[in-house]
C-alpha cells in the first residue's frame, strides 16, 4: 500500500500545504511518494525529498506543466496512478481543480476535505459547515482524497532523504491555455500560512475604518489581515481576505476577531485556530462560544488600545 501526494509548489520551493498532506498520507499506512509536476522544478523536487517520511519523489518536468493547468497535471497524475492505493491533494484551489478530474477518469468517488484518517479506508470530514463530522468508508481500489490542511500537523520540512526519480512529462492536452495571472502582492503574511491573523467584520462600517483600525494591529503583530464574508460583501475588504466556508480555511496560532458576530460560515473557516480572541460589543455574539478569550467592548476603543499597548 503506497500513497502519492501531489505537491503544491512554485517550481522552486514546496508550499506548506504539501507538508500537512504528507502527514495525512503517512496516516494511511505504507510508503509515501510525492509527485512534483512542473517545469524546471528541480529545486522543488530536492525540497520535497527532504520532507520527513517521504520515501520517493517523482519529478515530472515538461513545459506543459509550467502553469499548473488542471488538465495537464491530472494527465500527469493518471500516468502513474496505477501504482498507488491512495492519491492525496491539498484542499487548495489547485488541489480542488485537479482531484475531481483524476477521480472521474479513474471512475472512483472523491473523498473531499478529510480532517482525520481512521484507517486506510475510513476517513472523517466535516459537513454542514463543520457542525457535524461524517465518517466515510471507501471500497474503491484507488482512493482520491483532498486534505483539509488545518486538520493535520505539518510534516518536518527537513530530515528526510528520499530518492528522486524522473518521470516523463506529459504533452499539452490542448484543452486549456494559460492567458495571464494577476497576483495580489502584500508585505503581510499570506492568510493560509500566517501564524497570527487579525480579522474584522461588518461592524467596522467602511473600508476606511477597516484600514484605520485593523491594519495597525496587524502590522504590530506581523499578522495576516482577514475579514468576514459580510465585510467583504460590503466592500470593506478585498475578496482574498475572506475567512470562512466560502473563503479561506485557516488555523493560525492566534486568531483575533474584531466586530465579527460569528456566523456558522465564518466559524467553519477559523475554529481550528489554536487561540481565538474575540472583541464584540454584543455579549450574545456566537463568536464567544468558540473564543478562548472574549472581550465585550466597542472595537473602535478596544482595538486601538490593544495596538498601543503592544
């Protein structure tokens, strides 16, 4: 029984989501191999070989894999899929794009967003916005899985010495083409990788107040800046800041929520955070039910005081 992890990478380095997925793969039992599908991605393959617990890295290099187009990456996975009992993807935008294509071609059911491995054929995953946990058992010969990375600790990025094997890269499928990419650049940590996140809600009232009140605290803590869906929908914060079921799923060491009532949609995206601090003037706000520390106060007073005290 051997598991294959599809690495998330930028051709030069391995992204943190891969490390959590390796931990999930190790829990399935047997050996763990990592596929690094890219173009001129030798450095990423070397980094993957150092991940603790990985026994082999398969490096597939082809111009068709330069932009991680889902059709081409799926074809690369399918080229070696017969060798594996489990194929695991991080539950990221890329992983969610490729995994269903692989599952469909293999004619198996995809097992989505797992948070625990009970046995090689039995997994746990959240349903109803995390209000219930489903235990799913699969009898498929090949199990295609996406891994909610917040459910698993990251494997050590160093300490391993896996062999690197070269695989022939697939040809371009011709089904899609890369047009362009607009990347949001920020000096703040990316939300899914940040150790501290400061989030604001609709109570802030405007985009100007959001920046005026929340940004100094985030800068003081070197934190990622997040927002509730209500704040994003109101135009107070950009879409890529959204934390929640339809935004980003995060689990930082510290999560500070100011002016966020705590709708189920938001709680589903952050309740796995190690320490949760909630600031809200409504003492009945649902956010207090998951908070480790709660402060019933006006955020426009409390947040600047906190910033000045740090």
